[in-house]
C-alpha cells in the first residue's frame, strides 16, 4: 500500500524533530570552526580547509558531506567547497545575517536551558536557575564572550523597533529617556540619533553597561547618554521624562515583572511617562515562533510572553495608570506598546479650579 502525501509530510515532520538536535550540533561545530567565513573569499578544497583548521581531513569531509546534503554549502564543478545563499547567511557581512541568532541559540547557556526543559515544564519555573543556582543574567556577568553575543543578538532584533516606536508619537522631541534594562545601548543610540533633542540614561547590569560604553563612544554620543549600572529591582535612576522598558518584562514571571514596574514608578516624577514595549502575543496564540519564545523564556528565565492586555494588567497592578496604547509592526510579531503614568498625576476625580491652577 503506497503512502499518501499527508503521510509523507507527517513522516518528514517527525524525522525533522527527531534529528533536529543533532543537525544543530553539527551546525554549531561549523560555526565554531568559522567555515562560512573561511569560504567568504571563494571556493576551497577540503584538504586546504583541514590543513588550516588542523583537523582530520576525513572527519571534516564527513561533516561537510552532511551539510552539503542538507543544503548548507555547495560544491563547485571541481568539487571544492563554496558558500551558497544559505551558508552566506552565517557570515557577519551579510545584511540579512543570521550569524548572531545562530551563535546565541547554540550558545552554552542556551544548552543549559534546554537540558533542563523537563524541570521547567514540571514546575513552571526556570530550568536554568534550577541547574545553575543563578539567573542567566548573573551567569553572563562572568562570561564576556557569551555576553557579547547575547547582547549583540538582542540589540540586532530590537534596533529595528525604533522607527515603529517613533511613529507612535509617544516620544517627546526633547527631554531625557531612561532605558531601563537597555542592554548594550544600541537601541538608545538609534533613538537619540533620530531625535537630536533627546538626552538619555542607559541603565543595566555591569556587563551590559560595559558594552554600551564602547557603542555609545563609537556613536559619538557620550555627551548625551549617561551610563548607569544597577539592579532594576532595587532602584531606577530618577530624572527621566520618559522611562523605557523594552523587552524586559517578558523575561520575568508576573510578580517580578510588577516589582520592576513599581521600581520605575518610584523613580518617576509627576510628569514622567513609562513606555512598555514587548512583542504582543496574539490572542489566538499566534505562530509557532511565538509559542517557542514563550517556552524559551520559561526554561531560561521563568518568564512568559503575554498579550497586550496582559502587559496593561501588569502595569496597572504596579499602581500606574495606562494612558494610551499602540501596536506597531507586522501581525504575529506586532509590538504591544503601553504608555503609562503614575496616578498622582492622573486624578480620578476632577480637581477644583483652585487646585488645577496651582499645577
Ligand atoms: C531581553 S534584554 C532587553 C534589552 C533591551 N532593552 C532591548 O530591548 O533590546 C533584558 C535586559 O535586562 C537586563 N537586566 C536583567 N536583570 C537586570 C537587573 N536586575 N537590573 C538591571 N538590568 C537587568 C539584562 O542585562 C538585559 O540587558
């Protein structure tokens, strides 16, 4: 009895799931050996690659056979190895490069996360923290190479949000933006470039601030961006007109996320505003990528992806009043953007003319 198309597709799906981890392991070695970069200047024979890398020609040949068969890399008419469109995406120079995504996703810390998936699923909390006794963020403080990749990948993803954020009209032309958990500073630099009247404070843990120092200096913005190290559960710098929490709250379970918003609320002045920016989970759950991200922040950090309504709920639980909301970006990956104030400035009962005039 022959198989129908649906059966063949189901078999391909299951096979792909079964072998996925080992294919990724092979890809990880390809990245470690920097093969896409070594082929950037043109085709190379297997023997010259093996000589340069000081690895077994036979072993490398078998690894490359698998990769070529899977469609990553090709061979020219002389049998030499070359990059193709797929492997070119793993070089740094390609504008659509997936190199940082691959290096981050296949990094040791992510390996620890997924090795502890069972714990995360059984208990609904971070598998990484269970295994390591510390959060991913504190683990990265002592691992500069991994921290570089993690911050650079995060920045590559979120810098593309800047045009959508500015289009909301929620950003002032002048004043001070405090980017709370602002990472390596890339997004704040991009924002300030496009809004020449703005000043900024980048606030994050020491490893991120260290990286921001270089990025802010390279952008020539040291006079407009102040760098501040600290823990956003304990304290947040005061003096900002607009506080930004971009892709921060999804890292944390509800209670901890509310604590962060409260700490921001405590730093806010009577005229300050808070902008929460997150990927908004569609009400129907969205694509597999959204479901995957939701599982990823659980295993890694005990966090969760949320709908725009759920983010609004967190902000309100922290005692702030939501004044406006917006969405930006494509469906399935749209940003939920919540603008909030401290209630002391949003009176629920009308003021008497006398009180109003004193403001
Ligand atoms: C997912 S990244 C978001 C980075 C940036 N806001 C963006 O949109 O690309 C979360 C950031 O929170 C920072 N972070 C984690 N725990 C923190 C803490 N306790 N205090 C301050 N920053 C923290 C991390 O170092 C990281 O840069």
